[in-house]
């Protein structure tokens, strides 16, 4: 039998139960055998029930008196002995029970049973998150805000307690268990039809790979989002079946590349991630006189990206072994030294630099370098890496031109891919476009909607767009532009701009309004709040839908057919 709370109770309490039963049997036997007398002086023997009743209330020291008749001396002597025997048996049983309630294994099994019951009761889509920290805490908040339930597996009891103290609503079940155990994913509900994704953002690539392989074996249909830090890890994870592989350092390098070659696309991407509005000023990247402090994973990704544009920054790295390896790999413009030292910065020509990127993995070091840089060159553009997420960030108050936070990038990228899959696909498709295309879309969005549009994803199915689905299922034709009509006045149009239609394996980017909709189309809109409300009503309310299609008020609830 597998460990369970019931099995542990039976295993630990079998001896105390035996002792209590034995003491009761001895006491009852004596009371049955020893004769008593009734009120008339006639001999009287206890029945089994009467003996059990008497032993019960005397063993628990309740003491209802001598029932049903006054006892003889022999009965009193036996009853006195029975009290000591049965009370000792109860003490032993209660002591064992108290010890059991403090047993770690028993407590863990009770918690596991409660956890499995909580997961079983989830009837909405949910995501399993492995590990609890500042990054996953923010992901949980974003998922819950998007009406996606969350289940967490965390091996550290202190971190699990911290999660419970957060008081997330709705409740977030947490399992204190090592994710190396395959059963952990099973207990967390990976087999459930409501489980939509697994998020594994560990620093260990081996652990992320193990999670990916185990998840795909247990449930081939579940999406797996994992973290990677090198291109080799990314390839391995994709080969293992991971659906979403996030490398924060590559993402940052790519974003700098976007700011370099297509700032409009960079603005659009940040808007889709809900980071900035469309009118937020972006930083600029000069083509020369750039210094990069730190040649770790981030620094390597950054310099590799810049070299693709024939930009070769001056690199400062404190680790002699890293510097030697870089030189052996053909990197020429690298200095071995501490970037906090002004002499090292001067050697790197900080006085004439146009941009410095502070990219070490230590926030204190980064802040120290920035402080020194500001004393030596107040005009240079500063881009800094912030490693820790904090409610109060010194970086945000240090007058830095741009701050990259790898953890926040992971948060935005992961939640967007799970909660807003069409937005994530839109971002990937945009990377194939140029600055001209991005600038045109940016101007159209601002003109049609404003500087801070919202996105809305509509799936033409029975659940999310019931009336549109019925209409198309009846072989009626419906153009995309009809959905722009206001449900209050059909002659007016809402502030809506279709961004993407996903149809089977086809992606229609910026579709025209005369495109005919099909069953199971997935559409991404940019709109304002009023337009979003109209779209939801039109898609699911027969009267509103009938009005925007025909311009007439519907008088009954029968579904209209073509003609």
C-alpha cells in the first residue's frame, strides 16, 4: 500500500487500539463473572452491554455511579482495579495519537491529501508552476488576473509558507515536494483536461530538460514553458518538445537590436507586452564608442548581436579566465579589470564613449559602475541590467536611460505566451518586418485608437463567439469588417484595428476588412474598452449580432439563415 494518512493511522495506532481493547475485555469479563445483588437481595449478573457501558464511563473517569444496583465489595474491588488498567490504556493510546499528529510523515500525507483534493476541485483552466520565487510570484498574479488558475510545486517549506501568506485569490494550492519526482506532476494534475501548461524557470538547464521530458510523457498535449540561458540549451529543450523556450539574455540582445534597426517595432513589442504605451520614448544605439561591462552570458549575447551590425564595443571583464577564453575565441577589444575602477574605465575611453551597457550579474557592482561613469562622463547613455525584482528599485531612481530586468522579461514573455497566444504570435511575425512596416502600423494604431490600445483575442467557436459560429455554420458569409460596427448605431464604427487572423496553419497579418471569416478562426484585435465590450456582445448575443449584420432589430430568438 502506498503511504497515505489512513495507512499511517492504522499502522501507528494498531498497538494502542489493541491495548485499549484488551483492557476493556479484561474489565468487562470480570464484571460479567463477579455476581452482584439486586434490590431484593437476589443474585444479579451484568450483561455484556451493561459491562461495556460501565467500563466505558469509568475508564473515561466520567463516573455515573453504581448502576443498575449498588455494587458488592467484590465488584467494587474489581472495578477499582479496572479503572487503573483502562485509564493507563487510554493514556497510552492518547499519547501515541498526539505523537502521531506531530509526525512529519503524517503531516505531509495529510497536506498531500488536502492538496490533491484542491486540485481535483479546480474546474477551470490552470497552469502548474514549478518553484516559487519573486519571478513566479509575479507570474501567478498575472495569470490570476487573466482568470487562469495556478497550482505550485515547491520543495522548500519556507517558500511554500510565503506563498500561503500572500493570500492569492482564488486560492493557489501548493505542494511541498521535489519536482525530480515524477509523481509530483501527477499529484499537481498534469493528467487533468484543465491543465494547460507547465512553467519551469529554474536556473538549471538539466532540471528544465527533465521537466520537459517528463511532462511530455505524462501529457503530450500540455504546453511546456521553460527557461534557457544558451543557444545550445534552447535547441535541446525544443528537441525535447518544449513549446515555449525563453532565454532572457537573448531576448534583451534582440530588443537592443530592435531598438537599433527598427525602433517602431520595439515600441509595438513593448506595447503588446503591456510594458509601455505607443508614445513611450525609446533609447537609441550609436554605431560606435560603446562600452560593455561584463562578459557573461548577457555580455556575450549582446556583443554577438552588435557584431552582426558591424558594431564592436569595448569590453571590460574582471575574470582573467573569461578574458583569456575570449581572446582565444578571437575577441580583441576586451580589457581585464574592474569596471568600478575609474582608471579601467578611462583605459576604455569612457570620456568619449556615447553608450555604456552595464551588464554584470551583481546589482551592487552595476550601481557602483554607474556612479563612477556619471562622474567621468555625464553625457553618455547608460543602459543597465538589474538582476533582482524589488518593490523599491534603486535603479529606477538613479536616472538611468534604460533598465533591463531579465526576471521581468521572463514574466512578460511567459505570461503573454500562455494567456495571450495570439499576441505572442504577432510579436514573432513582426520580427520578419522592417521599420517602415512598423512605423506604418504604429501610426495607424495611434490614429485609430490612441496611444494605449488594449488587445482582444476572439476565437470563432461555440464557447467564445457562439452567434458568429452559428451564423457561419449555417453557410452564411460574414466579412471581418462587420465586427467594427457599433451595436448602438450600425452606421458608426468602433475604434478597432484587426492585427492578426490565425486560420489552421495560415497567419494573416493585418487582414483587410473584407476578409471572410471562417469557423475556428482566431482573431487578434487592437481596440479600446468600449469596442471590446461591443465585440463580446456581438459575438455572443443574438439580438446585437443580428443588428450589426442586418441593421434591423430582431423580434424573436430563432437563429436566422441566409436569405
